[in-house]
C-alpha cells in the first residue's frame, strides 16, 4: 500500500513535470526536463 | 507543426532514447543471471523459499547448493553476496560448488544471498554491471551489484531504521542492507525476510558453523580479518594461527562488537545454535578514493590513488603496486573457509566436516580463479 | 593515472565554464554537458547507462522536497502562514527582541522542513520582509536577513540535504544530527537577525496589520497548527514506535500532513486547488530538482572516470591548516558553482579526512554544511541571492546587499570552521 502510494506520487510528479515542460519557453530548461523526467519514468515502470 | 512543438518533440524523443538504451541494460541487469555449474560434489540444490515460503516468486529468492558427505558429521553454511559488490566471497562459493567434495558432514553454500542487490548498481558509484573471469575454455561472467536491496523490490526507506529485535537505530537506507537486518523478521520488509529465511535454513539443516564472506575498502579499519561471535572466538584464533603458519596468510581476528546489531557475526551467533564468523578481504573498487571505476579494477585491484593513500599512511591494509587481485582475494577467502572448518572439526570432533578437492590460496594464485570455473552447458 | 585523470578533470572544468559563460547554459545543464565531455575524453564514449543511473542518485531526496514544499504551499495558500505572522506581530509588537527572533523562526521553518532555502524565501520571505521593513530596518538589511535566514534554514533540521548527501557518500547514518544542527543554526540565526535588525523604529501595529494579507475568519487557532502537529507526531512516532507503523518514509509523512492541511482549509471554508498548487510547486522547485538530477549524473561520471578519486586523494594530501582555512573560500565558491554538488564532490572527501584525523564526523559535517549555503548568494549562480532580491523587492545594488551580509557571513564561517577544528570539544551537542 505504502509502496503503491510512492509509485502513484512519482507518476503524479512526472505528469506535473510534463505539464510544466509543455509550458516551458526556455530551450535549456526544456533540455534539462529531458534528464529530470528519466528517473521518475523508469521508476514508475519498475525498471530501475 | 510549429518550431516550438517540433523542438519539444525532439527533446522528449532524446529523453525516450536515453531511457530505452539505459532501460534495456537495466532490464538485462534485472533479469539475467550468471550460469552456475553444479559440480560433482553437489547433492541437492534448494531454494531459500523452500525454507520460508514468503520468498517464493520474489526477486530475493536464491539458490542454495548443498554438498553432503557419505559419512555424518557437522554442517557448515557459507554465505556470499550479502553485499553484492564484494565478489571474492562469491568466487569462493562458486569454486566450492563446482569443485569440492564433502567426505564427512554437510556444506551449504549460498553464493547470491541478497539476490535483489545483484540486480542494480548504486547511483553515484558507477559500478560495472558485470565482470568476466578468463578460463582455459573462454570466459565466465558474473553480476556485480550494490550493498543494498534494489529499491524496486523494497521502497521506501524509513528516515531511521530501527533494527528488529534489538531496537538499535541505524541509517534509513540500511533497512535494505542484508548485513544489518539479521536475524530477520518473518513479517518484516523483504530484506528482513531474507535474513529470517537464512535463519530458517540454519535451523532446519542443523547448521553448526556459519561463515559470511565479505570485502572491505582499504580505508576501512575492519579488513583482512576474521570477525567472530564470542562463542566462535576460539575457532578464529586457531584459523588465524594456521593460516599464518601454513599458508603465509596474514589475517587479523576480532570479536564481534556486542552492541552492533543486525550483522551476521552478531545475530546468527546469538539467535541460533550455529557458531558465526565473518571474513573480510581488501577490495579497492569500494574505496571512494579509487581512480577509474571499471572491470579491470574489479579484477586486478590495482589503483594509483589508493597506492598514494598507502604512502600517506591512510590505509588499514598493506597495499603496493601489485594491487589486490581477485585471485589473491579469492585465495584468501577459500583458505580461510577451509581453515575455519578444520579448526571447528578440531574443537568439535564429533561434528567433524571433511572437505576435499577444494583449492587453497597458493593453488588459486598459481592457476588463477578461472582455472577452477567449469564450462556451463549450452 | 594522476596525469590522465587531471586531464579529464581539466576538460570537465573547461567545458563547464564554456557552457556556463559562452553558451549561457544553467549550471545544471553545464554540469551534465561537462559530464558527457569527461566520459568521452576518458574513453567511455557516451555512457548512457551511467548518465541515467546517476540521475537516480537523489530521487528520494527530491520526493521529500516536493512533498514538503506542497505541504508548505498549501499552508501559504490557506493563509496559515499569514495567520502565524499576524499572531506574532499582534502579541509581540512592543518587544522588538522577541519579535525579531520569532520572525526569524517563521523564516527558518519552510527551509527547515523542506531542506530548500528557496522554500523559506518564497513561502515566508516576502511577508517577513514586509514586517521587518515596517520595523524601520533598511531594505538592504531586510534583504540580508531573508537571505541569511534562508541559508541557515537549509541547515536547520529535520531535513538537511547536504548532510543526507554526505552521509550517503561516507556510509554514515543520518542519525544524531538534529541537535548538532539545530543549536548552532538557532544561535547564528538569532545573532544575524539581531545584528541586522536591532536598529530601527517601533512597529506601528495598525499600519502593519493593514498591510498583511487578510486571513479568513475561520482560519484560526487549532486549525492552523493541526497540520504541524500531525507532522511532528508522525515524525516522532515513526521513530519511537517503529514496529507499530508500516514504513512511511518522510515523503509520505508530508503527504499525510498535506491531506490534513487540506482538510483544515476546507473546514475553514476556503477553496484551494491542490492540482494547481502541486503544479506550481513542481515548477517552483524545478531548478532544485534539476540540480539534484544534474549533480547525480555529474558525480556518477566523476566516479566513473576517476576524477572523484583524484579530488579525494588531493584533499587528503593537503596540509591540514590549508584545508581548515580553505573551507572559508572553497565551500561557498564551490556551492555557487555546483550547488548541492559541493556536498558530494568536496564534502565527502573532507569528512573522510576529518574522520581519519579522529574528529567527530557528525560535528565536522555540521561545520561544513553551515558554510556551504552562504555561496548561494555568489556568482555565477546567485541562486538564492537572486530569488531573495526579487521576492523582497530590493532595488539597490547587489554588492551593497552582499556587504550587508558580511558580518554575519564571517561569523557563520568562523563558527563552521570552529565546529570542524574543535569537533571533539563540541560533543556535548550530540544529545
């Protein structure tokens, strides 16, 4: 149950990051999003 | 599509490509296990889950190799891979599984005690995923992992880990460190369950002697030594003397600190009938002052920065240009295991254990670890 | 190996500076780009697996910061923080000393709970600055108080990201830090606010009350404090009765406290949009999340290529007096360049060194981490300095702001160095 909440929260943060990424105007910040998203997505998929 | 959206799409694509490339490697790490050959001395292969069913189907279930002699005697269990970046214990176990015969008594070998910790690295440590040992017929590969259970198998960590049953406070992440979770807990975390399962094996197989194999970084004070539970100190004393006298191996001995809980040398000895000991060798790849982190360092143990630290007097172990080769480390551990078994047999003759066809320090150094690794079928 | 690794380090430094100065990239992206360059020069090609693995290094810390900041933002949105400030001002407007100290505590709270100085500036910085200015304190001093408060809030317990990074790096439990970081932080924070804020004029109560944001009538008393009470109970209870609870972890404790905060908000008849608060929080924290991901990648490559080892052995080889004096400069400057990365890159080897000298590692760590956050006002990043100036609306020169910070800055630095050198004499702090 607790673990599930952590996965769900990770997914929630990943969605918020994507949402902010869509609204982001600065190229360098956009590129940084590409890296920041990785640990969240791979953790949700239970790959790492 | 406007420029902005094209740009965003490309950036997301970049992220996806990186995740796919890395993810593929992570999945291999997670799922592929090295082949182990059951040698002529192996009489049974069991699973940890045979002794504690909760582990069935989990990533932490692991093989137990049992070598039984024709004559009854005592039983010894040797574990390695409690910390999966400390590999010479794994090599010692594999050499025994693939070569040794037991004439009297029983030898129980668990080479990959924390099977989950073999499935990921430690972010920031940049460990290789695998290492290869050259043999006469080709090479054998083995997984290299982390000290801790993979977070995808146990998450989250508490802020402070309170050890069961002692109540001692430890760092939160140590709740995934198998050598801090003994004697385990049947309804605890998955790492605590592994500790509990190993204790069940000890009980059900009537284990008299327990040896846990580790490695330590050269800047760590507990190194090249045997740590013994107070009940097993006499065994450590005899083993140390014999290793020095007959094989020229300089090894320390120390008593398990009474108030340091969760470690095998303390808890196995305190919570079972088995006499428990732990042995350490010198492993440069764990040291934070190491240079380039790669497979060569795992195998040769040669490192200029550690050499410099030796010259500055910062190490707890002799270290020179020859490094700390895997052959030397495995040789030390194998001889230490055999010598501890001999010392136990000397002190408890009614529970004698006789192991044959197991190479010792000098032979392993002369022929190399690879010489003793069999060719897997297929 | 020394020469080869020094060349790799040189390439990393040059690429970092070029990315930062010529291409005007953020320090985070510059770190990532220089990590790629370092791996390439070291003959590892583009080690995607290591890059991605490094990005995981501080995932749990990131979740702690995000959940803690959502919690604080709900409290800000619900005007609970305004209520607390209003209460403090109304009760103590005649007692300048008490008022200054309590305002400093309000300033410290968000950073202490989240581990992020930006939380202190954004959540309580603006409102505290308004009250301080009304107390006749010059704007430059107000700005300095908010910045230094934010810097000290990063150090204050329970969440101290530097200590967590250093502990992870040296394999030391993050246990026993609470009092050793609380006591020096409080003393230094109180000194700072008194030194910079003592001179001024008495507070006009009615004038300031009119200026403060209105608090909804039902957002009062117990309701305001309930989320904090739940937070404190969960934090203490999970430690005292660990086997009576499932393992919650700090992020879930903040999530539960946030739910309680939301309930109190609804009970007081207000409406807050949790989705928008969360989105704003993640946007607000993006620089910080980016930093932690970038530092993770950077450290992974430094380790892979042997540069981490080079830094460690270099620090271990230096004359000790040089290390002690060097802390005053290297830590803030390193912070300004690497942000939290300084804890992993320099903090870890320093603790190895101090430990080998027999100094208490917890107190030595506290000494180091007191000094680091000061660098957040320095170029090239000026990350918290800039944020403070923008938030409090300081219009004068940046150098004057730094000058205003100078005396407390020096005192904090000396305190930090003393905590390291005389770590064993401060063992009484290890309560």
